[in-house]
C-alpha cells in the first residue's frame, strides 16, 4: 500500500479576499496549521480549490506556495484541462516543483460529454501519463464534470500504467466498482473523495480519502480513518456518524461558501469564494457559528463552549 496516500488528505481551498484577489499569505497560514494535524497530505487546485476560477499564472503561484510550505505532508496538484495538450502543458509548467509535488490529479475532459467514451478517456490518460514527469492520479467528480465518469474497466486498464498510481472518486456510487476493478494492488490506490463514501471505501480496502471536511475538521476526519484502520469498526462508525451530522450543519451546508465560512470561524484564512459564487449571508454564517459553539468547536462571546 502507498503510504503517501494512506489516511486523510485535505482538498485545500484557495483563499480569495473580498476584492476577489488571490491571497497566498492566507494559504501559507492554512498550510502551516494543517502541517500540525494528523492529515496525511494536501491537494491544491481541486474542486474546493475553485481551480476553474483560477488563472494559470495564479495556479502556478498556488503550486509554488504549497510546494514551499508542504512540510512532511503529501502534496497533490489538480491539473485537469479540457484537452490532452493543455493538460500536458500545465503539468510541464509546474515541473520545476516536481521534487515537492508527489502527484498530479487529472479530472477528465467533459465539455464535449458525448465524445468522452471509455476509449477516448483511456487514450487521454495514457498520453498524459506518458508525458508527465509527476505520477498521475485519476480524478472522478461527475457532479463537477458534466456527469462524466471513467468506466471501471478503463480504470483497471489504466492501473497497469507505471505512472498512474491511483484514483480519487468523488462520485456517490462508484467507489466499490473501482475497488473491485483495480483496488487491492500495492501500486494503485482508490481514494474516497467525500466523507459520505469514505466508510464504504475503507470497508472494501481503500487506504483513505481526500475529503472536504478535512479543511476545517482535519484531526476529526483523520481519527475516523485511524480507528477503521486499527480494526475498531464500532468506534469508527460512531465517530463517523457524529462527524457527519456536524459537517452537515456547518461546513457542508452550501458547498465551498459554507466550507470557507466554517474555516474562517475556526481560525483558518479561507476568505470567500470567487464571484459569481456567493458567500454565506450573515444569517447563514450565524447558523454555522451557533452549531460550532454548541458542539464545543469554538468559544462564544461569553466564553462558553
């Protein structure tokens, strides 16, 4: 099993201020905080990193910042583009950080959905892996990729490529299919992409996951995986259920907007989403804060937990 992909990894947010400007200093702050937690690694420029709202020069600056502040954590960089050529070019543009970047995560092209057959995707990923100086992770996120999935038989075929080391699955129902198709191999890791599927993944042999809630509850997410890996299933399931209920009413309320609001309340510097995604309004933010206070995650103005 690949130790670099065992446990929980943070799909890091990209901080923007109220003017919509990229704040690399805030990213540094967050990276330093995550470095003191039990998460295994960090992924930048994924869905929570709002990579579609980041220009390529900004993306390279994010990579440089993460590479310089990763500490001992695994570092994954989201690198998917809408063509094979652009994907390869972007990866080449960050090759100077290849010693610090452990993996690139490649979302499938999806604008021309009907053209994204299994064979087209297989050829795309083979071409990327052949040319990438950094090991490749497949990335399935149909909710953010026009419903495009990589078929399990294609994943099984791609798992034979020496430069393709795993897959992050953010679908609602494919992780067992991917684990059955290509899991259980020492050189290929199937990672859950959400807390809602991480327990299923762990039960079928997944080493862990890249989960949004680790942005604001890193140690709590890591504890669920640790308990499961130690065979303490009842404790793991209890911790998981309690954590899921809290996530739902805090950082999981409304996508990246509530995720960032929750982070801000817990002392991270996430800022707000880039327009046109709206930040939480004051009532929504207050509801998140009240839930965090009620569960002892922050102290209210009266000093009460």
